[in-house]
C-alpha cells in the first residue's frame, strides 16, 4: 500500500535523539567482531548478497524429488553408522500414519532400504552428503533445500553412537543406552507413537518432544554460548543464556515449522568446523541448543515424553484427514506488480515496484536488503499462471483468502486488473477488498505533497463507490462473516459525512441483492484520517488492526546497529511491537479484528529515510500470530478473522511470499498456527 508510517511530531522529536545512542530496553550494542566463523561480520563478508551453496547441487536433480504427493509427517534420518540403520527402520515401521522418509547419508556406503518392510512410508529419498557438521549440517542442508517445507510434524533421528558419553561428568549411561532411551520414548510401539501424535494434535503450542531426562537447561551451555549468540544476531534476536531448554541428543519429534524456520539463519558449510571428534564448542552443538531457544521464541514448548497429554486425535496427521482451521487468515494483497499507463507516465515506461525492490541497499551490517523473491520470481501479475500460483500457494499454507487493496479515485479504478481477472476466472478462493482511499504521491506516503493522483469527493461523491464494487460483493466467493460481505475502508474520516455514506452503501447493497455488509475501518491514527470515536457510534460494524499503524514504536539508536552515516530514518524494535501487541490483543473488543505484521521496512522506497523494524523473523512472527489466534479462540469460527500485513508488500518488507532469505518460513508459520 502506498504509505509511510510515522508517529507524528513525537516521532520526529524522538528521532533527533536516536543518532546519539538512544536505546530500547533489552537491546545491547553490537559486539566487536570476534573473527569466528559464525560472527555477524564474517557472515556479512562471506554472504555478499548471494545464497548459493546452501545444499549439495546434486540434490537438485535427485530423481525422487520433489515428492509429488507429500505426506503430512516426515522422518528425517541421518546415517553415519550404517550398522545401526536397521534398528531405526524397524522402529519407524510402527508409525500409524503415512510418512515420508528423507535420509541423509554420510557413511560413504550405499544404503539398501527395503521400502516393502515400511508400510507407513509413502515417499523415500536418500541424499548423499559429506561427513561434516555431524547430523546438524545435513539437517540444515535439507532445510535450505526446502525439502521439509510440506510437513506439519517431523521425527528427527540419527544413527547415534555417542561413545564420549560414558566419560561425561554430568550425564549418565553409555551412548548405546542413550540411543535406546530415545527409541523407547519416541517410537517403541504404535500405541506410544499415537499418544505423541495426539499430544501434538491437541496442543497447538507443543513444539518438541524428547526423551525423559534429555530436555536440558543452562548448565549445559558448555562452549556453545558464543556461537549461539552470534547466530541469533542474524535474526535480530538477543540471547538470554538463562532461558536455555533444549532437546539434547538431536533426536525428537517436532513441529515442522521449528526446523523449516532455520533457513533464515542462512547457514552454509562454511559455518561448520571440520570434523575432528569434537564433543562441544562447535556450530553443530550451538544449533542443537538453538532448537530450544527458537522454540521458545516461537511460543512453543520443549517437553519430555512422560509429561504429554493425549488430548487430540493421531489421525489429525493422516494424509486424508480434513484440515481444521483455528483462524481465518486474510493477508493484505498489493495488486501493483504489472505495468499501467499511469505508472508509465509518472515513473517511466514499464515501471513496477520491482525496480524499487532491487535498488535497495543495506542501511546497517546484516540488514536484509534487497529482498529478493524465490519461488514466484520477479513476477508479472498480467500472467494468469502467476495469480493462480499465488492462490494455490496461499491455500497450501492455510490462507483463506486475500484482502485486495482497491484503488478508486473519483470513479476511476487503478491497479484493478488482478481482482478483475480473479472475478472473471474460475478460482474457488475467497477474497474481499479494502478501499485504499489515500492520495498517491512521489514520496509513497499518502499525504498531499508531490501529488500524483488524489481523492476528490466533490467530483464524484463517495456514495458511488459501492456501485463500483457491487459486482465483487455479489460474487459467491466474496468473504463473508455471519452472511455479511466484508468491506474495509482505509481512511474513513477523510470521507465527507461518512456516516450518511455508510448508510447509503448498506441500502444499495440490500437493493442489489448483496444483503448485509460488514463495514470495518482500518485502525489508524487521526493524522491518517482514523476514527475519533467508537466504530458503532458512526455506523461501522467494527475496526481491524493494521500494524505498524497504532502500534508500539520503540526507537533503536543508530549506533546500536552501526547504521550508515547517510541514514536519517527510523530504526525500531519489532520485538517491542510484538510484545505490546500480544498484551493488547488479550483484551481486544469483540467488534475489532486483530492483525499481525510480517515486517515493515520501506528501504526500497525511501532508502536513507526509511522506517525499519529491526528483528523481524519467522519465529517471533509465529509467536505473535499464535497469541492472536489464542485471543480470538472463543469467538464463533466465522468471526475469527486475523489479517496479516501482508502477502506481497515487497517494497515495505511485509512479505509472506517466499523470499531467497527466508524461503517459505513465514508461510510455514501461518500454516502451523492455522492448523494447530
């Protein structure tokens, strides 16, 4: 959407202080480069904006991949000791639902896997890899390749030997005994596995299940704290060493999202030490601990097997089980990425916002710019196959439909081709619209200077808007709540006599057979023409959130992140915004519909005067979305709308679509919360 989000005069005053080191509570100055292989400086130098080499190239042409019809559950098995593989396969054969088996093999020998002896295995792939990074780097490579993205649950196992354990001062038993403890706890019988699956099905925030005695705390940091801290800095997260609770031994059941999100760490083989028999102090050991740290960041728990309660159904993970939905996830959709006559005239022939997106430069070390598309590429929305791919992708990850920004200026539609094509097409996906009644300016801020095209309610009154969208509202696919068509207005107070306008819209909808409307306005500040009274007092049915509007703005000093000397914009804390939103949503009014924000960073539009929320990552986003789902859980199912900023706001950093950096991580978070 064309806007710039400011906090008014208070924000401008506060901005005067941030250059000299104003700090957000909990933020620490960035550490001096340690020179380690995992330090932020090493990563930035090595990365240089590229993402090649994150998994073996040979996997790209594997004859079995990608699986045409993946299961909902995967077993990820690493084999270094092939003589122990048979025991693992026998245990896996007891899983009571269809699974896919992905095997990484660093043993140097061919693995003969008898699929006929594994009735539960639907698909199988054996991936050759180097003996590097223990079982952790092979797992990261599978994550980076996107091979775990389809799965809601994952069982991670490996041919564990751990001969060092017999000499450990704090741990009891041999490596072989430890392996047996894992297999007994995590597999051992169909009945036991059903209990574990039922626990996951009944508890949306259960993240990891490990063997009793294997969920360890801060006394087991060993020599891994520094590397863990440095890796978290890639996500904009600060480590609290005292909060450590992780599944030791690297064998566990986990929600798929927890591993899928690891792609955001941008780990490669260069991050991992050569194998030298180390038992501590390596990147592999640090990542093992980060599984627990990131589970907590995502709002997920690490539990031992004996504490589980089987409150759901194990058949929830059967391939043919119906898909339950905890919420109705509705992202905002920007219909911008195609040439128009207006943009040709204002910006030059062929302009789309991809030109802004690729021109962005990092403002501070590690800044995620430019944001580059992955699976869908630099698409053109004129292509039917692109819009269909977006719809299919959204449905696959639990998104019910899009709220399209609808641009209508005094009877003139702009950027309407995508929604017009949707309505004339055969897709069964739901949709609704927000009248984005703001000015378009060269500053992309919705204000009144440098105007390209503005709202003119004298030329064509706002009452006529309803007739322009009537065909959309009549569509059987249009999003409804309690039978009412959902229609959002961005800047409600900008409309003259808007209460009378709303009454007219309702009357016209009834006359045209549309029925009742659910009229909601965007929750924005008065400077953005938001409400100065309650929604019901002016004839609205409610409001919906639109972060970062009316959200918490906590400034970060430029020196905290090492911002470029040219930068004069705002650096803000995503974590602070999320924590505040988590508290506010607990008491949200029944007539208000919450929203969450993937990120906000309009460097692509404003570069050195951008607003940048530092610390956005799939794990914190998942926690926010889960807290929001909990807050609306008592509402009737139809009213559990949760909006998401956004599906494809590429120039503002609010992107659910797959990116080169995060892959499908944010979409995996949405699916995990929606399906529970």
